C-alpha cells in the first residue's frame, strides 16, 4: 500500500510539474537550486527567504535544496520549515551526506527527499552548546514540530472487512518523534533508549526518503523530471557581507568592541579612537539586522537611550545610581532583542530559548569586553609609545609633594588650583604643594580655582571656588 501511494504521489507531482511548465509557456521544467551546507542559523534562514523570493519571481516549477548539515538553531530551522510548508512551489531536498537535528526537521517538511548512498537523517534531540540534552519542555516542543511536520504530508485510511481502521501515514509521525526522544519506542523500527537516525536505505524503507541518488541530475531523473533547466542561487558580495555580519559569533565580536570601546572612552574621555571603534561596531551590528527587518526601530532606540543614560550618569551625575543601572539594562536589552527575528512575546519554549540564546551572547561578550578593557587599559596607559594617556610623573617630597594623613585634617577650606583635569580624580596645587584630589561633583578643568570642601581617608574632595560664592 505504501509503495503504491508513493508511486501515485510521484506521478501526480510529475503531472503538476508538466502542467506548470505548459502554463508558463516553457519547454522545460524550471528547477531552482540553493544550498544549505552550513550550520542552521540566521544565514541559512536569510538564504532560504532569498531563494523562495527569486523562485517565485522566476516562476520556478520546483525548488530543490542541496543539503549537508549537522543541524543548528531550532528557531531558524522552524522558520525554514514553515516557509517550505507554506510554499506553493513543490520543494524537494537532496541530502548530500547529512541532515541531522535541525536539518532533519527541514528535510521532513519537503515534498520529496532524496539521499546520497551512505547518508544519514535524524538525531533531532535538542542540545545545548556543550552537547548535552536540554530540559524536556524544549524536547517536547521539538517533538511536536517533528510530529506535525510529518503529519502535514497526509495519510491513507482503510476500513477492513472486520470494521477496523488502518491508518497508513506517508511519513510516520511516531518515527519523527522518536528522532527527538530516546524514550519513545516504535514497534518494528527501534526500541526505547535510542534516538532514531536513519541511513539512506532505512529512510527509504520507512518512508522518509523516496530514493537514493549520487547527484542532482540523478535526483531529477528518479523524480521523473527529464526535461529541465536549473537555476542555481548566486549570492552577491553584499549578501555574503550581510550573512557574515549576522552570524552569532560575529555578533559577539562586535558587542565586545562596542562595550570595550565605551569602557576605554569612559576611562580616558577625549581619546577618540575607542569611541570611533564602538560607533563603527554599533553600525555594523545594527545596520544588517535593521535592513533585513530583524531589528526594529524601537530596539535600536532602546540601545541608544541606554548609552545616553550611561553617559549622563558618568559625565553629569558622577556616582552610579538609577540612571547608570537603567542604561546598562537598556543597552543589554537593545542588543539582545535586535538579534531576534520578528520577536513575538509568546510563552513557548521556542521563543524563550531564542531570547536566552541572544541574551547569553550579549552578556558573555560584555563580560569578556569588560575584562579585556581592564587589561587593555593597563597595557595602553603603561605603553611608552602612547604618552599622555595617564599621569606618570613621580611625586617626590623634594619637589614639594605631600600626602601625609595628619595634614589632611586641616585642609578643609583651603584654596588652590587644579593642576590636571579632575574627571573626577586628578591633581591640585595648594600653596605650591601638589595633592591627589577628587571632584565632589562633576569634572573640573585644569587651571580652575578650587576649594577643599572635605577630606576622607587621605583623599581631598574639592569644588570650583566660584561654587562657594
């Protein structure tokens, strides 16, 4: 029964292809081919969107995916799966060795599956970055996607003479689920305790592949498409740059440059280069996401608002309070949400997992940037090739410097001048003696007349003299 249904399905599909070619006034079937030969992620999803757009514009009769992947991100795979299921153009896949995990989900969504001899499909358990299975709520969501995807290809129902109902699935949903969960047992296929992963011959036997093939021409031949013309997806230089910039690893690098640049600029305002690097990294981070419709206006504004609040906290109201904390939260939120395609606040494991993955990239990158900033600041300020970034003169008693705790108690009320800029710390001169000091509020320019307003732990706190007036 199953073999007969496959033959009928292949015949109907071939007839539709021929009819479509006739309606388009073509002598041959137009086949649009594109590759999924990388980790399933933003790049694969973007290439898929571009492929289907071009296939529709060119009135293609068939979309053929040339696949070889070990899997990747569940949310990206789900988006590709949905695109395939909603396609008006038939979609086939040629598994050129591997369709593991997320690749299996995408393959099962296709109308026809062809595999190279020695290939594999399955092993769709959801794992974290260390390779360990994630909690069952995520596995449950993946199981439901695999089951519904298999069910979308239909079933045959037969009523026996005894009144029994026999359901013959074109792709058995129970097998699809068992590709995710090792606890499931499928009679005659696999015992519990093992995740299903089919070889080419097994996939054909159990209805998850139509036939084996060595290459795309052989796929089309076995699919009874004999008169055809192939159009292969060609990515422009712009496409390749955008694909590179939307890679999560590159996102992490750009975030480190953004945070590290801001940290350097805060440590030594006015240097210019760190701020320029942070600005360029911000542009490279947000521009591709915005142009692709992934980042929304409000997400970019959240990030900008966060940066403004941090600057206000640093330059206007020294210390660290509500504005600074709010700014940090807004910066992290903006960077996180900008990574997520068409974010919908739905409480299902898929979106929660997506948000947590993006948040992890931002937090880890920010932490590494902070550590790198501390290390880099010390190296940079101690570098003799970049003078003037830090005060490195030795303050000796012979030159009139003093920092004696006992003398500090009587310093309150004494007046002097700022020897260096206080932002908020620096050096002041009082009665021809130099002291380390800290601005009580804001920053104080070098040369400004100052007055000591209080002392604490061998530290002078000063204000501009005209504030006292």
